[in-house]
C-alpha cells in the first residue's frame, strides 16, 4: 500500500496512517481528507519509521494490530513509545482498536499517545480526530508559548552581545 513519493509543502497538513485492516484504512483516509489533510500510508513498520522521520506529520493514526498479531507485537507503536518526545511532539498520535474505550486518558497515557479510539466508533472518526487534535493543541499550548519566549529571549540576548 505504500505510495510513491509525495511532495509536502509548507501549507499542507500531512497525516500518516498505519493500518492492516483495509476497510478501517479507507475510513480513516476519508475522514482525514475531509478535514483537509494530505494522507500518506505506511505499508510496514520500517516504512512507517522512514516516513515519520522525513515528514513532520500533524496526525498519525495507528491500528493496534498494524502488521502484528497482538498489541505488544506492534513494532510501530513500540518505536513511538521509545522515541524521544522532541521527535514526536509535533504529531497528534491516535491508536485505533477493539480493546480501547474511546478517549480513555489512562489507556492513551499507557501507550504514550494522545488518544485511543474504539473501532465501534469509526463512524465518528472525523469528529474524534478533530477533538484529539484540539485537545493536544490545548494541552501543549503553555509549553509552546514558554518555548517561544525562551527562543525569543535567546535571540535578543545574542543580538545585545
């Protein structure tokens, strides 16, 4: 399912999908396109890691059994968990599967992601993506403001010396 190289401009909203279930993949792709995202699909764990390292994706949705038989075997999810926060903070990461209760914060925290969605609620995926992105932006807004102030202070300090 890997696509050819697709240029991402500064005005694009890139999203990355990692799914094994074709129907769910299509539902997620449709929801993201309706929200204005440029959607890429990873075919394998290594494809996911290469794509994720090359593009600053705004939204990433991973199926709990992406190229795996159990959640614990999902190498993509394990790689995201182990990745330094600075490498993944830009993306709103959503984990989709049958074993989750939608928007259960402790389940999301357990997997070091922003939100979990139960597949029974795929019909609401567009709205759930919007909510997850808004929640993440609100959660990180204080951090981003502080970081911007520190960067501005660092620049003005260099200009004075």
